[in-house]
C-alpha cells in the first residue's frame, strides 16, 4: 500500500524554473518581472517537507534584484543564501564582493 501513495517533495518550486528559463531565453522587463514574482512566491510559501527556501533560490532572486537596480535588497538575499546554505559561502561571497564594488 505504501507504494500507491504520493510522496511530498522537499521544496515547493511553483514553476520558478520555467519562469527563469523564459527570462533567460527572452530577456525583457516583462519576463524579468514574471521570474521575480515566481521567486517571491517560492520564498513566501514553502509547502515542501523542509519548509525552507530551496537551495539557490535566494541567490538567484537576489541576483535578479541587483540586475533590476535593487542592489541592497539583492545583496541581502545573497547573504540569506549563505546563512541558509553555508556551503555556498565561497561562491556567493565572490558575487557579493563584485556587486559591492
């Protein structure tokens, strides 16, 4: 009977992968806004088993915010990525250093 049940995922992604793909393929203000809205949803509503933001989401959203001119907000999210996933510090801290120049 246990093989008939569906298993809950670790994280809720809310189609953020697709929004990011569309933004990457067709970079416009509209696709940027849609991608950022999806990331906001992923961060705000985590229904997965872990009840935490998936790895990389804070970093990706923070980077998009920086590209959109919201540098302080973006860097704060990059730091949140390091706090949630300490193994990302080496990579993310280099991005932060470049953005702060």
